[in-house]
């Protein structure tokens, strides 16, 4: 994807939440642009995006994203998964994660 295409996906994603996600979006062309020359595919694997709670931001590496669907999936994982889970009280967060883990193993199928 181009930076412009990835940025458009980010803008539409955030618009759906009416400004209720207080994170900065950082979209760069490559993972090296985001994380430096050592963050190559060979050394770090493919980095599509990341959540940085300490600085209140999430990133997307446009060239690492194959299409809009992959960009949206990455945003859901980073923003809703990482940031969103951290908005819950610890006990509630643990209960949610326990349910997710159980569902991956089929433990909650009745």
C-alpha cells in the first residue's frame, strides 16, 4: 500500500470512533522508516503495525500492508486489541483474555 492509502484507512477507522481513541497515528512507508535501519524484514520480520502505549500512539508501515483488509485487521489488532483491552479494569481484562484463550482451544463450546 502507499502511505496515502494507509493513511486513508486510518482516517476512516478513527472517524468510526468519533474521536474517542486518544492515540496519535503514525504512518510511514516502511518499517525501517518507523523503527530505524535495523528493523529490516530479515532482522525483525514483517512489521505491519504496532501499539505504543507509553507514548499514546500506534504505527502502520504502509509497504508492509498488502491491501485495505490487512490494514484494517492490523488496526483492529493494535488499537482495539492492545489499547482497547487496557481500558478495562485488571479483573475485567483478565476475564476477557481468559475467554479469548478458552475460545481458541474450544473450551467454551457447549
